[in-house]
């Protein structure tokens, strides 16, 4: 039942291109339109691809939109499934309205004719977003490697480029990492029969063997020190189990894990006793913006035969680091004792401007991508001088939903975040973006734009994960990488 509503300016409904169907005799609705993706009230950057959208009600025959700015300039988009905005005109309109709002007037055609809705606003931030994002996409599957790859998306257009796919070798590709969004240097992990860590250092790429007789296993979750010389890795003995009667379908967890510092100049892994303690699992390292602190999470190891994962809780910790000597401090500080709250914290990510530390909290474990209760939290770095006592005041208000919010990263200017969420269907993770203002307020997030969003996401049986911003195209030589991986020759990392 669509109620009749208030007057909408006629001029906003009668600006059409030559090939458009005119909106005639429309019934005026009292509400804003229900659209997919929900772009009502979002904050976007200049340069983002057009926010094409569909009606949430799939019975709509056609959708029409007119976007107007404060000077009366307008942009029209219409389509049978989705609005289609001219990309050049879209970019011109939002560039001319940085720091201001746009009004969006939507009409939809149904069997009983056209319906026009109350307008909604979109705010255009003056804060720029980076060139693109790099992420892994993979099909839902657990026991065997299905189709997956690392992909780059130009955020100004709808263009996606495959950097490398596992059709080029036998195995799994994951754990890609850049230094502060700069794609010049890259760490990329390969699992399987051709396992390796690909490192691109100052333009030269090699395949490394990171397993040694003195360490737990291969190096996985990486984080670059801001000066570029060091990379912090975790090494993890990972397991997975399936829930028979639980909303969380699968559990990925560690039986053991340590942290290792890699010195790129000496090709050496450095073992630090405080970060590789017996009976303690350390993982998900991240250096602070100034490089003087290493954040990570740690938990007490569980018995070898234990499946009591609901009691596996990770705490947020930190240790000082001296980049001149490549050494860590002699004391570990616990910043958030999550186990005392019967919760767990994972994936700490500091903003590059040094203002905030963002992390994910869930009920248990350290891999929350299947945890529907997982949410994002953001703490001002100044508040970390003392252990966190009231973590709930740092729960992000705009970005979280009743479903999974998990892996997240910052833009190079620390004004945008990208994160993965299952909010749309509880099954597939998709990428959302939110603006972080000077006071640390998060805005209503928007789904990564697609040319025809409903058709794209309906037909995409793959999940996104490990998103990271890049300031320019990666320029990855996938043929050289394929040769390095399949050749099985490896540069052996030393250890001390």
C-alpha cells in the first residue's frame, strides 16, 4: 500500500534525455524510496563511481532518478533494472559540490503506473578517497580450493582487474599487504603445493620460503613498518571446524601462533621471546603510524584436543619497537582485557595519521568473518595510555549492523575506511565504505558501486575479503608471478 504524499518539485521529475520514458501522472508517496543499495543519507568522496541503484521492490518495471545540486544543476538516470548515470556528468556534478549535499528525486514504474517519492540527500565530502581497493574474492567452499584471486578495483569507474588467480597455479592466494596503501612494495602469500611468499621490494619480485626449523611454520598475516624496511608476520597453525547447531557455520581458529619480524635488508626473520611464548598465541600484528609501537592480539593456547572454542578469547596488546636497532621492548602491555568481558578482539588497524585504532570484537575466536555478532570498534590512540575499561563507548555507531562486520583498513589520508560485511544476505561478504571525520565520527556506509548493482550482486557467488586501499594501480606482473610460483625455486629466509 503506497500512501499519497507531499508535492515534489515538478522540474525535478521532467528532465529527461531523448531516450528516456517520461514520468507522467505519478502518484506522490509520503516516504523516501526503498532502494538497493541503500544510498540514502550516505557520505561519498569526489571521484567515486556513479551510485547507480535499483528499487528494493523487485516488481518495479522501471526506475528513474534526478539528482540536483544547490545551483539547480541536474543529472538524470533511468533504466529498467537500475538507474544509469553518465559517468563523466556524474563526476562533474559531484566535483562541483564537494562539501555540499545533493538531492535525489526517485520515481518508479509499477503495473499501476509511476510513483514518485520524497527526495533523499547524499553528502559529498571534501576528503579524497584513494585510487582503488585491492581484495580477495573467493567462492564459498572450505575443503578444497575453489576459484579465487586477488583483484584491483578502480573506484572512479566500475573496472576490476585480476592481479592473480589460482587458475594460474594449484593452491590458495591470500594475505596481500601494502605499506600505507602504496602498491610499490607488496607481500602476498601462496598456500598449497606451490606454497610461497611473494615479495615485491622496490620493483623486484621473488618467491620466498618463510618456513625454518626454528619457527612454527610459514609467515602469513603481514603488516609493514612505515619505514619500509621491516614486515611483521604471524605464523599460525590454523584449524577449522563446522558447527552443527549454530548460526555461525564455520570456525577458523589457531592451535598455535607466533609473531616474527622480517628484516628485508638482511633477509632475516627475527624471533622475539615475548612474541613467541610457549602457551600463548600471538597474531594479527600492526605497527602504529609512527612505527614505535606494535599492536597485536594474544590468547592462551587451547589444549590440543579441545573443541571448546567459545572460551577462546583474545586480548588487545602492544609492545614498543625501535626501528634503529630492529628490537622490541621488554614489556607487553594489555590494552583491552577482552577475556574479562567474555569477548574477543582481533584485527587491530591503526589509522595512518596516528589518531585512532580500529578493531573487530566478537564473542570468541580470532577469525570473525563468520561471526554474525562481530562489530567494529574505534578508540582514540590517546585513550590507550590506560587499559580500556568501557569498550562499548567505542563501538562504531553508524557502520555496525546485526550481522557481520569484520576485516577493515584505512585510506592513506585516514578519512575513509573499507570493511567487509554480511549485512545484505548473511551469506556473502561485500565491501562497504564509511567516512571518518576530524572528531572520529563514522558515517552511514555505502556499498561499493556497480553498474547494475542488483544484477551484479545477484549473479556474484563470491565473497570479498581482506580489502585494502591503494593510491595507484598496482601494476602487478601476473605472468612473472605465475612463473615464480610454479617454478618452485625459493629464496630461503634466514632466522636469528
